[in-house]
């Protein structure tokens, strides 16, 4: 992309606004509850948009359109799985977790919730949870940093390493300053910007293409586009896409174990607001996922139009399918509008990376450091948390150092890790009274380890089955089997569930 002062202006303005929000929120974060949960005072819109914006990172505007551009509509099963998972997570977990986390000693992190849910004084469960969060969020945050580097590299034409550094510094600055409030408020801005950008680009493609049906038929006839490109059930080579469909739907299971999404449920002002939040979140997710899929499909058709041969050659020269959204935005829109639209990618990256950094720092501080320094003041813990933000960011920065790293690949790995490790444990902890702490530990370790092994062993990863699917059920079995073989204090559990049910929150 050619350097343009209007595009630069849009990016600079956006970055300034985000950092100012961080500074304002810095003054409002007075204790640990404020820094990590915003004082449990989020409204419906903030909770809904923040939860989904923190979920849909740079992969929504880069990884997913790029995947569909190459693989056709069968890749959209990932989007279908995520849509179903989003709705079920809000329907099944949100209200229950808000009440249970409050009833269980006002827990402010997922590891702390698990420990208090099982009435344990042992640090084992919290430490295991924190270690899982630390490991997989390093990979997840690295994917966001990689997305940011590709964005700045494309827009400004600067070296990948410098681009990576600039993006990381912007994200670190306002997360470091403002904590949860800054993250949630900026997520609302970022979520709406992502929403608008994903609607605009497919519409512009349609207006720019005279007859999309005729262009597609001609591209299929000359072999530029596979015959089964628009099939939901066949791969481009004509084979049945059973593995692709099952693996795509399996992405939905990941939602039940995503700490940066679950913590939003814990922070909403009242469980009575969750129904409204669920509707807002579901609509937002549906529209953005459909639009992202259309960017890939319409982009393929548009670039194969005879009059766009020169644009196709330029895109092929980039040699990175994950830049299709950037390429179309910069090629079809006026410079200033393109700058605003491209800022949506930065918004998507920030809205996830900031949440990941914050949840990881909370795990390091509240679930590791505090175990050894129980009498540490809130002020001390907040500064330890800010230091943890920098530590995690630096490690993720080096993981993202490879300019050829796949955004979708990094996200896929981390998503599977969290979904398998925490998903079964979270679901059962909210609804099954016979679940025990040893069962939770067994499930969390089994889920996380299964993903690592599946991704590391060529025979298993080579099957094409997404690691989250087998790992999720392995973890589920581990929780049930170990819980049934260990004892639970039935009286305490009954009291906790009764307290959660009766909890009325203003």
C-alpha cells in the first residue's frame, strides 16, 4: 500500500483516543476489584460488546477472510460453530457464573472462582489454572501482536520488527494504565468500529462488481476458482468436508473456557441485564461473522473479474492471503475512509490483546504472587499486575517475531488450549454438585495437555481433526471419573448453590 497522510492521520487519531481512555481509567482504578473487574459495574451494552470484541481478534478481519478466500465456503463452518458457541455460552454460563462467582466469596478471577467453588485452602488448583492461562495466553497475545505487525507493515511499509514494536507499545500502554475499565470502554469503541468496517467492505465490493454471478461462473470455467468453491459440504477438490465441518463446529466448544470472555460475565452489574446483553452480543457476532465470510468470498470473485487483472497481480505479489481485507480496503476506498476502516483491524487486535494481557496479569498477581504474599496491599498488587502486563507482552513479542507466522494458526492453538482446559471444568462446576477439586484439577490438566500432545504429534495433527474436539471430551471424562472417586462436602455445596440461586444483585 502506498503511504498516505490521511491514512496515517486516521491511525494516529485512533491511537491517541485509546491512550487517553487508558489515562482516564487509571484514575478510576483504585483497588483490585476495579482493576480486574471494573467494580462489577458494567452495563448491558458494555458487557456484550466488550465480551465479543475481546473474543474476535485480528483473526476476524485477517485469518477468517483469508481462510475462506483460499478454502471456500466449507471454511465458514468455523464461523457457524463460533456463532452457536457464543449464544450457548451467554445462555448457559453467563447468569450462573455471575451469581456463583459472587456467592463463592466474591471471586475476581477464574482461578480464584475455582478455588472458592471447591472450598479449598490448597493453592494447587489456582496455581494450575494460572499456569494454563499464562502459557496459552502467551500464544494468543502473540497472534494479536503478529496481526498488528502485519497491519503496520502493510499500511506504512515499515519493517516487520518495527511494526511489531509499535503495535505492542500501543496495546501495553493503555492496558498498563487503565486495567479492566480501560479495556472494556475501548472494546466498545473497537467493537462498533469492527462492526461498521466489516459491513462496508463487502458492500463496496458488490457495488464495484457489475455481475458477480457471471464473473464467478467465468472464473470457474477457466479454472481460476474451484468448482466446489461455494459448497458448504464439499472441499474445493470435490471430497466431502466431514472433518472440516466437525472441526469447524468444534470451535464453538471453546467459548465455555475462555477466561477473557468469562470474566465479563463476572463483571456485569446485575444478572438481570444478561438477557439484553445476550441479544446484543448474538446479533453483533452474527453480523460480523457473516460479513467476514463475505469479504473472503466476494474478494475472490472481485479479484477474478477480467477488469481487475492488475489488482489480482498486486495481491498475489503480497503473498499473504490474510491481508485480503487490508488490500480490498486500501484499493477500493478513498484514503481517509480506508484509514478509518483499516483502524478496525487495529481495533480488533487491541480489543483481544488488552483483555489477554489483563487476564494473564491477574492470574500472575492474584493466583500466583498473592499465594506467597497474602498480606500484600491492593496498591502493591496493582503495580505487580502492571509489571506482569509488561512481562507477558515482552515474551509474546518475541513469540510473534516471525513475519511468516500464521495469525489463524496461533489463535487456533490457544483457543483449543483454553476451551479444553477450562470448558468442561467450568460447565460442570456451575451445574454439577458432585464435582470435586481433584476432579477439576484432573480435567484442567488433561484438557490442556491433550491439546499440546495432539498439536505436537504428526500422526494426530495430520488427521485434520481440530485438537479442541478430542481434548474437550478427554477433559470432560477426567473431571467426571476423578470426581466420582473422590469425596465432596455435600452440605457446603448445597449451601453455595442455594446462596447463588437466592443472590439478588443491584
